[in-house]
C-alpha cells in the first residue's frame, strides 16, 4: 500500500530520524521534505502540502 510521509527541513533532528526509519522500513513509502518547513507543514506550507497530498492520493488511487 502506498504511504506518504512528510518532514520539514527545520524539524527537530529526532523527528526527521523517525521519518527516515519509517521510510526505510516501509517499502512503499514516499517521503516529502518541505524546504524551510518544520513539524507542521500543513500550517506553514499549506498550499504545497495540499498539492502534495492531492497528487499522492490521485496516484495511489490509480495504483489500487
């Protein structure tokens, strides 16, 4: 099953590490890093976040 993980460049290192471990453990995972973003990209990068999730959901819907 496709999985979308996200992280921000300015998130605390331990949170970025969690995303990296999850991505390495989940073969279908895709990681989106938000440039200049922190822990809540939906708040700080709302337009980019919505576009990313929409595009991912569209592709994932076609794949299933």
